[in-house]
C-alpha cells in the first residue's frame, strides 16, 4: 500500500507451533516449529505453564545491558537490535545444569587475552549441503545412540522441499571446527571479567542480523558432568545469601555463582499481556480480557513475585529458588491455529528449585544428552530449554508426529501496526503464509482503489462468530502474503479466514473487535506514516515527516511547529477505527485535539486522523503519538519536533 507517496513495507512473517514424538532421528528444531508462539522476549510455555526460552533471551539481555538497542516499542513488546559499536563483554545470563556459565553473544576476540577487542562470538554450526536426509552429521552421533551415521531406508528423513526445508530438524545442521569461535557444545574455554583465570563457558549465539543462530544456547550434549539440576532437598547447613528481597550475604562478593543472580527486582510482580487485548498492557493476574467459552491452561489468579526469590550456598553447591517468571513484562502469545489466533497456554507460577555445582568438571567419556525440558536456568530464575520442540519425523507416516500444529496455516495481523491481536471489522489486514502455505498463484497489486475480490488467483472468505460468510476485497496478493480488508458489519468474536488459491485452501483464526486502532508506520523504528498540513497564504500545504537517504532508508525529519496562524495539523493514517465515536490523541504523552477521525476517503478501510499540533511541543525532539478509539490505545508511532 502507498500513502502519501511512500510505500509501507511488510514485516517478516512469523512461524508456528509444534510438539510431539516420532522416530526420534530427525528431531524438529524448536525455533522452526514453535516461534509463532514466542512472545517478543522469545519465550513461551507448554500446558504446564512453565515459561521458558529455547533461544536468545533478548529481554533479559536488555535488562542486563548486554549490547542491545531498543528500536521500537509496541503493544506486543519491544524490538531490539544488536549494537554495532561500543561493545562490552556479555554478562553471565544463566547456568547450565553441568555448572558452567552461559554468557551472552559477546566476548574477547582472543579467548585468552582480556585486553583483546570485544566481538560477537559466533557459532561453528551451519546448515548442511545435502540433497537427501540419509545420514546424520558427526556431532549428532553422540546423542543418537545405537544409530549408525549412514541410515537405513526406514530411518531416512523426509525429502528436502518447501514442506520439509533444511533447518526444520536439528540434524540438518553440521558442526565445522574453526568455522566460528565455539565448539560442538556451543562453548569455549576463555577468560572473562567474572573468571579472570579462565572458565569453560557456553554462549547465546546470534547471526549477523541478530536472529538466533543454531544451536542457540547449548547443543545436543552437555560439555560437563551433569551434577546440577532440580534440587529435591537442600541441605540444612546451606546458608542464605539472599531471601525474599533481603541480601544476607556480602553484596560485594566476587563469587560469580552468587553475584550473577538477578536480585534487584525480586519484590516486583510479573506482568502478562493478553493476546485478546494487548492495548490493555500488562496485568499482575492473568489471563485477562478473556472471551466467554475459551478453554486454556495455566494462568494465575494471584500476583506472582518475579525473578530470583532465594539463594543459598554451601561448600559444594549453590541453590536457587524462584517462581520461574521474570520481572519484565511478558506476552502476548499468538497461535494462528488456535481459537481467535491466540495461544491458549498461559504461564503460571512454578516451584523452581535448582542446585549448581561449585566445581564443575568436563565430562569423561560419553557426554549426557541435553534432551527435552530444562537444561539450565537464567539468572532471573526462568528455566531454559535446548533447541528441540519434542516433535520428530516418522518415516512410516511420512510426516512429523506429535502435536500436529506445524501445518500450512496463515497468520493475520493489522496491516498498519503489523501486530497480532484483535482486528476490527472493516479494517485492513495482512495475512502471512506459514510453513509451506501458498496464499496466491501469482503476485499482483490492485490496479485501482476499487479493490477486487480475486487477485493473484487468491480469494479470501471470512466466516464470523455468527456463522455468516463474506468475501473480502484484496489490495495485494503474492504466494507468501495477502493484503485484504475485513468485511464491514461482521459480528464480533472469533472468526476464521480461508484463503483459496490454485485449488488449495489455507485457514487462520482471528478475533474480531468492534474497534481496534492501528497506525501505519514507515520503518522498524515506528516513524509515523503521516504528513503535516498547514495553512499558508490561504492554501493548505503539506510537509513530510521523513527524509529519504540514498539507500532508500527513511529517517525522521524535524517538524517546525510554525505560527499559530498556520494551524499545523499532524495527519496520521491508520485502520481499525470502524467509525468509533470517541477518538482522542496524545503527542509526547500530552493530550492533543483531534479535529477529524474517520475514513480517508480514497482507500476502503484506510482511516485518517487529524491531530492539532500544540506550540508546547516545539523543541521536544522525538515523541510518541498514540490515538485511542473506543477505549483501545493504538500502537505508538513517532515524529520529531524541532
């Protein structure tokens, strides 16, 4: 879609959930199969409510100042980017159950020299260059006991194609010594500020673009002897170091097993955002905004204390207790195959009690497989899992077995905010293909503002909560993405969208609201898709809120407030108002007058909001702009005032 001459670029599509069993030879990669159900912090939970992460704990890293920059904040969480300069050695982020520390992605370029430059530490794994899944990589033989490297035909994996792409299974990766900085367990021996004499340490790994890099944290086996893990009992002789918000030990301790724990927010309560209404923000009991009749697991009816609650120590081990939930806001979680497109597993308080050995040792002989479930704990008391989601390929069935949620589906988000959550009747929506779904047979853009009901071979049908089916008009269609408008007059509640192309149909579930505003943005930083209208010499003129660089990137252009006679007005574009009667706005947190909020007039489903610019915003620099319609706050966008 183009607004004011600027094309709004689509976001990258999310992935989807999974789980189960199978032959156990071709094991499904959790980042492939489950990332659709991750929140913005890359965490989620099974039906037991145990919140955990398989990959980069980005929100914990941000909390600990581990080389991240906040790019934008929305109703569904904050987006971060890796710093490009001014790097520092990552802090300890967690502990593996073999007792070795887990650091973030940054360390010394020379692992033996604390005076060497700090760099991003790279994984030594890569996707295999294979045309058929008939053998296992060397590194996987250690945890595939009694399986030969050259597989029998009954052990072969699926063909490599769009349905089963390379990277779907962890055995699709190979370890290449020297390719990166780490060994096949995703660690190395190194000096760190915490261990100036050196220690074996694992690392969280990320790619050049900041996405999680396989094997993410730990690989298929522990480096050390697993003498830690869940502590069923704690010796009576163990001494308190920290208990319920009170530090009883030495605050200046240099013992990393004590000093690394995240303690300062232990008196805060966990806050959870609901996918049924992310605009409501985090709540200390959950789920909230829950529609009638929804079946779910987990949740909490009472506030839950966050982060680490108790740390004890003795001569051989350190013991930690937590409720397994963090002090930063978590959620929402989405799942296109589930009711209303919302993931129905909610986090709940866990009795996390672990022990970590004071003297970890490298394993001799056969090393222990990391397996499913917790393999360590983050410094805030949240557990960490390895890279498996529990599903694997069944040769006899010809498909992955267990869970059944990794399938051809489509995810539907606001075309303006690109956030998950409710969608207003009559609003503009973007559907993304997930896994091997095909949404259209060709790529085509509507030739005029009179959008057709068939485009690129795609047809979009929507069935609302009253059982009424309507066809949607389409503005853009491609095999991986369709932009369409939800029909007006739809019943609120749960609906199903079916996109048919080339004889194949792909479904996705949504939650229809009476109004749920979204504002268009021009870049990942949330720059408003807007204009400034002014009166000059009796005519209305428009100023851009952005400037374009030679590479096509857009940055904020400072707005001059101008004289009172110019009546400067910020003209925003969005969707989801659905003719709401009460629309308000804030600029930089201060109420601003809305002179118009309603249909833009050219494109169906596109809303325009005119907001008066007060003289008091002059010199404020970059500020957020939020509109509220029918009591629902929009995603924030930003502009800059000189």
